[in-house]
């Protein structure tokens, strides 16, 4: 079937988001995708490692676009930070807290023989940091902007871990508020006297989730 490679890659992305590399074995990919085993090895002679690398490459491109779109919703650096974290929180909630970042989940169970996978994860992280740095113009030079972007990504990945464990968007939304405050303080002398406290995360997301569940019962 000509769509077999696409089905395999999409299934692998879903599995990585749920349970990392350990949960994206060949048998799991076959079950998730419905692809014939013979076809899988025909299209992916490198086996599991090739499939995971290709899945992370496609996932990285999609997330880079998602990050860029979210950041465009903000009018200033603080607004962009809040918009990004709100978008990530919505993504986690829409998955009912069962799926997070494929790259982040994969990074948690890398073995020494998965160097190609590790390199692709690093590539994805670097690409996302670049997108954040390009869109958030805080004070300082290019290195400072990229460093701040790295902090944003670190908070997102950590927020995913806590959010899944706690079944809550609060870790992500709180991190977004603190980083938005930091973005304001880094923006220029006129903001230094502002006493900005992180707002409490909105409970609108929880209500939306409850409504979705009610609609499916």
C-alpha cells in the first residue's frame, strides 16, 4: 500500500508522544498503524531506529510551525510567551493528559545505541529554540535571546512532565506567567519598576474538557 510509510510514521509519532521510544516497538507500530510487517521492513529497512528518526523529523517540523503560529498571536514578548504556553497547555489537555512532546518523551529513555535518535531530538530542540528566539525580541544580544528561548523550551518540556503526572495545565500556565514577567523585565528600563505577579491559571480549559467528555458519553 502506497500510504504505508505515512501510516507507520504517524503511528510512531502517536506512540512516542504516549510512551517514548520504549513504547514505539515494531509490534506496537504494526498494531497502531495496521501496516503489514513485510511492508514495514520494505519501506524502513533500518527498522525501529529509522522509523523513530523519521517520525521525530516530521514531528519536529510540525511543532516548529505550531510554535511559530502560537507566538504570532501575541502582540509583545510577554503576550507571545503567554500565547505559546496556552497553546501547549491546550494541546496537553486535548490529549486528556495522555500525550506530551514526542521528542521530550523519547529523550527520557535513550539507550547508548540510539545515537541517531538522540541527534534528531537535539536537532528538533535546536529548531524550536530558533523559532522562539526569532519571535521573542527581548533585550540583549542574539545569544541572550536564544538563551531565553532555551529556558522557555525547558519550561515547556518540564511542564509537560508535571502536567501529565498531575493531570493539570497549571504547571505550564504558571511557568508561562513567570516567563512572561521575565520577558517584560528584560524589555527595557521603563518596565523595571513594574511589580507584576503571575496571574492564576484560568480554569476555562478544565471546563472545556468536562464539556467534551459530557458530549461523548
